[in-house]
C-alpha cells in the first residue's frame, strides 16, 4: 500500500479502468437517449459495475453527465492545443486547424450529439463545470497566434478574432454531422459520404482562408 492513500497501485489502476469504462458507456447512453432519457441502471448493466458504484465514483446522474461532457470537450481541446502549427505558413496553419476539427467531429458523432443535447438544456450543465470554463482560452490561443502571424504578414484581415474563426469552423463541422439525416432527406446528399469526404474537408479550409484573406470591412458597429 502507499503511505498517503492506503491503496495499492493495482487497485488504483482498477479504479481508473472502471471509471473510464463507465464514462465510455455513459457517453453513448447520454448521446443516444439525451440527459432526460438516459438511465443510470442501463449504464450499470452495460458495464461491470452497479448503480451504487456509479454513484460512488460520480455522485449521481447529473454529475455523471457533467463528467461525460468534460471528457468529450477535453478531448478536442487537447488535440487543438497539441497541434504543431507555429512553423507553418498562416494559411496552411488555418487549414490544419479546420482539418483537425473536421476529422474529430466526423470520428466522434457522440460529441456532436452531446453538444446538441446540452444546447437543448441551454448549456446549464456546462455552465456549472469549472473544468470546462477553464478550457476556452487555451483553445483560442492557437487560433489567436495564427491570426497574429497572418496579420503581421499582411495576409489576413484585422477585423476578425479567434472566436470568430472558431465559430465558423465549428458551425460547418457540427452541421455536417448533426444535420446529416435531414439534409440528406431534403437534398438527397449524404454529407458523410466517403466519396465526398476529401471535397468536404478541403471546402472548410478554402472557406475560412478565403474569408480571412478578403479585404472585408469592420461591420461590427452596423
């Protein structure tokens, strides 16, 4: 046993594995059933745990849901911060960020569903999370640095900030997954068709670069 915790390393690893398993199953349950429809006993039945154990690790259904949101948002924020773009031309760097978001949202449709579900709840659970409130600025720092380099080189307009760019990229990538079925039913095009993937991925990069490279004009006071 360790002197500080009284727990063996193996017990600690088992606890970490159990918690990770609960989070993985809970992510799927909340993403597919929503916060109101998700049931803790269903999550327990799909894992090697009990309802009581889930409450022991997380405290309750709401706390488990917040933990799921925290894990989902932390994953994409970590990827953004790990992106090595400082050595790239600003235009190429913007394309890298757009491509990263595109790839992540396509590979993690549960994340997109969770975002949609939390918006139905007016973001009330995210607002209570100290973890998530601390993730926003570091994520924007990457884009902010790219924009600064682009402006210094005379490549990018100066009336756009990092949050504007993040909003545009996220909007496109969220829409592509969240609205896949309605868009397909109305227009007969599957936005996640593998045959169109390269075109769709290049499109978001082209859009953002063209927008940032345009002369524009500050319309925020209009």
